[in-house]
C-alpha cells in the first residue's frame, strides 16, 4: 500500500456503494479506488473510480465488464493506472485480467499483457512492473503466478521465479525482490509463503524465513520501513518461532525481529492480517482480528514499530478491513464494515491519525439491503435492512414511486428486518423478524393499511420469523422458521384467512425453512433451503396443491457449487404466464447453468434460455407489472451496474405463455373432472375427465397427509374430448383421498372414499 500524500483542505469524502479492496494515491491528494462497488458519490462507477482531493468524483470511468469479485490490485505510476481483476473487457476493449489506463482520461492504453488468470499489479521499479496472482501465461510467455512485465509494452521479461501457488504481494528493498502468497516453491527452491528473489535471474536466494504451517500458510501483504520488512496474512510460526499471522524481519541480517503483536480472533476463528501501512512512526494493520498488541482491537489497530504493542488509537470498525493508506494527518480505511466506532460508515472511512476517530464528513452511508418488494398502485413497496430509502429516513419499510424512485409518505417504521411483502387490495401484508410495526405490537407477521401504514387488527401470531408471503383468493400463505401459527403446529408453511387472520387446516410440512412462495392456478410453488416436503425429497424447490397441500411431481432440482441445501437455497419466486421465476443462491437449475436468477417452465421444471446474470444473490422478485423486478445483494446484472434493485424484460416464452394461459382461462369451464365411480370405491373403479383441446395432463392421487399414492397420468399429452381412466386401489388403506387433475395450467380436484 502506497503512502498517500496529504492535501491542504478536506472535503466530504464521497459515499461508496459497495466494498473497497485497494486504494492508490494520484499524487495530488486524490485517490484511485478499486473493489466491488457500483457507485461513488452517487455517480455510477463499477469497481473503479477516481476521487479528487475536494471529494468530487472525476469522469475517469474505465467500466470493466461483469466481475463477480470486483477488481483487486491498483497501482499508479506517473500518468498510468495499472489494474487487475476478473474482467475480460474494460473501457470497451478486450483486456484479460490486467490493464493499463490513462490516469486522466480513463482511456485503456495499448499496453496488453493478456493474462489467462487474475493478475494484480504489485510493484514498479524503473521499466519493470511486477505482477502476481493466479495465472500460467502472461505477456506472451508461460509464467506461473508471478512475472515481470515491461511497463511500456506489457511483454513478459526473462525474469521467471515460477511460483507453484498464488502470489499476493511484492516488495522491493535495494536490489532485492520479496514475494509473498500461498506458494510452496518459488525461484527453484522450497519457500513457503515468503521468499527473497534475485532481481536478475528470479532465483530464490539462500534466505529462508520458514513460514509455517507448511501446508496452510498464506501471506497477503508486505510493507518495508527502513530496513524492516513487515508481513501479514495467516501463519502460526516463522523461522521456528511462534508468530500468529504477522511478523517482521531485519533485512540487513535476514533475521526474524522480536516484534510480535500476537493477533487473535476469539473463540476459535482464524486471525488474518490483510493490509499494512505506515506513517513512519507506527504500523497500521487491518484484517480479521479482535485482539492485537496486547489489547482488544477489532479489525484495525496501530502498533508500535519497535514494540508491537497496540496504542490508544482505536477506530473499532465492525467488520473486515482490506485496505489502509496513511498520510500526514489522516489514514484511510477500506473494507466491508458498516460502522466505525459509534458512526454509521460503510466500506470506506477517513480516520484521524492521532485519535482514530472518524471524521464528521466521512462516508456515513446507510447500506441498501432490499429483501422484499411488491409493485402496486404506482408504488414499489420495499422491505429489508435499511434506515433510509428514496432520499428519506425509512426504517425497514418504504414505498417508492415507480417512475422516480423517490420515497412516498407511507412510513410504518418496523423495529427489525422486514423479509417479505404481499399487497392485496388496500392491505400490505408484511413478514419478518419484527415485534412492532405500524404503531402496534405484531410478532413476525402483520397487515398494514396501504395508504396510512397503520397496523390492522389482523394478527395470526406465528412463533418465529416469517420469510415469505403469498396470496390466492382469500388465503394468505406464509413460509418461514416457525413451527406454530395461531397456536397450531405448522412446520415452516401455513395458510391464513386474509380477512380474519384465522389459521386454516392446510399443511405442506417442509423439512427446514420455506423462504419463497408463488402460485399458478391452484398450485403453490415453495422455495427455500429445505430437503424434503411432506416426507418426500425436494432440493430447495417444490410444488404443492393449494387446497390439500399434497406434493406434486414438478422438480427443477437446483444445485450449487456444493451438493447441499445451504448452497442451493431458493430465496424468491414469482410467476408470469406459465413460467416460474426463481431467485437465490444456485448455479444450476432445470437442467441448465443459471446463477442466482432463472426462468423455469411451470409444468415441466425445465429452465428457459433467459439469463439476466446478476453477480450475487437475488432475495426478492415481483412479476406484477410489465417487467420483472428483482432485489438482493447483487451489484451488477446484464453486464451493467445495478445496486440491490433492478427491473428486466420477460423472456418471450413467458409472454406467449401468458397469452396462452389467458386463453385457457377463458375456456376453463370446459375442463372437467367427474366424480369417481363408484364412490365410495372398493378394489377398482373409473374416473372421467374432459378437455377442450390437446394439452399435457397429470392425474395424481394423494392421501390426507399430502403424500402421493398413485400417478394415473404423469405429464402426458392428451387429446381433446372425454377420457375414462381406470382406478385400482390395491395396497391403499381405507379412508379419504384426493384426485387432482392438471391440464394446460388448469387444475381440478375431487374427493374419493375407499372402503374395502
């Protein structure tokens, strides 16, 4: 991390929407920022931005393409800014993983190292730029994870240490080159995580710091002050001596220094130091720890350069610090924190170098975490974890104008997270973690006046958090963490009368949380991190009968990087036409590769060829208007910046299926399911149904617990006209059963009694 120059005046630092991973001074009191963000100072900037000393955001805007983890290393040399990251294009030009950009215009230069993996610029000396990362080819030559490139052409030089693992940092001292990372061999020698390299040959010198444990050490940052090399990351020993994640060496002798701050992260977590900076008097450290230098310090601390003891300087951010940069009177801190001390400051902060206190003009930004939304009556109702929305103070709930995005007067003020919204007529149903909303005590579930925001008398009172709500007719379906609703056992899903709040006998018991609901006709689609519904396997998605709760055969079977429910969680569902839109945490669904957002056929469970490609999780969806609205933790979609909220066009198939469904509804009265004969039935009988046209048909039998006991027809095309289906009850117990017909989006249900 370069030491940043001070400026004579201080202006408010612009608010950064997202995470800052790296910063570099522009030499005139301004800053180049790199990370995973979508806006700076209210100006759209994707992953890269330039801020002047007066706090203004310049027109410098390289705009890399979709980079799920943002950009990483950033290095300034004269009029050139070198950047690394996961991009394939930047500034409209093809550049793989590393690029050189004009520091004034933002134009991507002809310099083109063309790496085949992440390549971060780490240090510059004369005509040489040292890069590290996770590549095997760069600058036209084979180079593993570390290389020296010509600063004018991007061509790889002969220098080739050939590291066998990721290289995170390079530091220069005299005619020596130091490299750190997760490698085990570099420069032709076994060197774990840290090595000294010959600047001419790239071979490792005899210096061997012996970082341990050998199989699990990772050093990510270095800083040279005088003749001392400070290193940070994760390790447990250095040169045979205990050192927890940070150490110092005397470069004149190569020996381990006595400096030993001993960071910790209680009770059993791993302390990691991500960044080091110095003002010449102290060493500033940032990372993941809660004690260091003999004192309690969360994520950031100032340490004595000789003693390693923590000073009184204590900014106290609440989450990880990734970047630090010091100047004469301030130190800038970037990361993923939400507060600094008592101040609400998100992701980047300016701190007094003497006291550690946040400056009053710092980036006091309220994070945008939209977990639910509903579009109705010219408003977008949004819920989540926020204190401001649409330019106004709003606690967890707000109504935004659909055209301008400005907040309306509607302001119920929940006391905790709002997870879900459902609008029906003049009522907004809300569920979440709250105990008070709309001016009344309401545990986890409430109904609010859509005009005033006041809580209505409706009060089903579940015993735990509500994650999702959906309505069919006069029924409100709820899903969440609860095991009781209105005093009765209902595991993770329940149905409530929309007018009275009375809990209905419908049951679709899920094994773990139901976090999303939607419907088409009388079919209720459920999503969440569950693995079973009604004692049958379903991985995160299921369809059940809206009347009986019986499980249906629809099964898109989403999956993620790991085959377990947690990594294939479904957070949001919405229906349009005969398509179910699915949002959450997954990488494959319906037999195709789709991440976070997909469109699935409501009858077959197959994924459609439609891919908005949000770069992170989708938490909520609304399909009530002519576009699909989505909210979540994403920062980009469709290769453009979108912070937490976006709208996208429907796939053509969904529009066509909507028209087909409307046509089917118009003639739905001629889809009939006749009563079984005889009824009550003994060992066999017959069931009749009629169709107005040829459509796919499913005909299933369920018991009162919602378990399917027979598939008379399983998604087969049937001709128009009358049909007779034989029923054999061998193996069935005496009692009541439900017969359910699905035909072209229309459902019919009949009851059957079996007596033997």
